[in-house]
C-alpha cells in the first residue's frame, strides 16, 4: 500500500483528535476562501463545490461556510492566503510533497525546513521531488461495501482511469476533471466511500522497515499538524505487519 493510502488510514484513526483541535475546520475554511476567489457560485466552480462538500461532511455550520466564501469573494475583509508547494526528502530517501496555504511564505518555509531537519529529513529545491507524483482524483472504498465487478463497471463507465484492489480497500483513480462524475456515480449507486479527494499519487514507492517507518510516520504527523500544511503526500510503502508493530509501539 502506498503512502497516500496509509496516511489516509492513519488520519481516520486520529480524526477525532484533529477535530477537537479545530484543525479540520481551519483547513476547510482556508480552502473555501481560496476556492471562492474564482467565484462564489459553486455551480460554476468545481473546486468550491468540492470544498463545500468537505465542509458538510465535517458538519461545519452554514454561517461559517458562508463567511469563508465571502472572504474569498471580497464581500468580507480577511487574511490573504498564498498557495504553494514545498518539497523534501524523508527517512530512507522518501519523497515528500506538501501543499501549503500561508499568509507569510518566509515564516512558513523556515518552520517547514526546521521540521524536516528535526525529523530525519531535509528540504529540497522546487521540482526536486514533485515530478514523482501525479495529480489525480482518489476515492477509497472498504471491500465489504461493494463487490469488485460492480465497482469496476460503475467506476470505469463513469470515467475512472483505474480501480486498484488492496487487501482491505478498493482505490478508484480518476483524472481530476472526471473526479466529480465518478464520485457522483458511486454516490448515486449508494456506494459509501471512505475518502474522496483530489490528491497527489506517487508513481513509485520506497519500502520502509521498522525504524525508518516509525520515523517517516512521525515526520508525516508533525507536517500534518502544522497550521499552514493543507495536505502532505509521500511515496513510502510500509507492510501491514510493520505498520501494526509501529502502531503497537506508539500506543504502548
């Protein structure tokens, strides 16, 4: 299983904790604000439609959503956010790609550089690792929710590029432009997804054993907790056996 799938699984386990800290709301509010710069009408703004869907999934109050959108359209005053990517290397030579939303680029870059250095990694120049990732739509579904043949037929007919079969999950991969159509087809068929997002999928993965796996997951966690990091992507691969050992050690 690749890094994007592992990290999605780990984040679900710690989701309640994140919600308490307000991290999920903070991210969605920033995304709503930035997405609405291109227009406050979701019918003509796919990115805003997706952000609103995420906000509803997180049970964000309608007034909070409305104010975030109004700050983006300029109807309300607010902080000006800049979007950019930061890149680096983690334990074992893994590639790390961060999606950043910041109101102070210099501060954020310095803080992220420090996090890499303190967690067995190092910052890289722009373009050093981003070529190893493809921007895709990704929908994950637990195996018990649907049988493989049904999912294959539905997803591919709706425009999906691929359906990958893992031990516990199906991964439906789409071109970003086809993501909404595929997601709608699955929703209409009452197939419940675990995650559904536009993300960066690594072309190749780096296999990590216990010590490097533990260090990598720690690096992912500290990056994910930084207020300016919207998403963190990496190309690590950790076996389920090692994953369980690392999780047990962390819990114990």
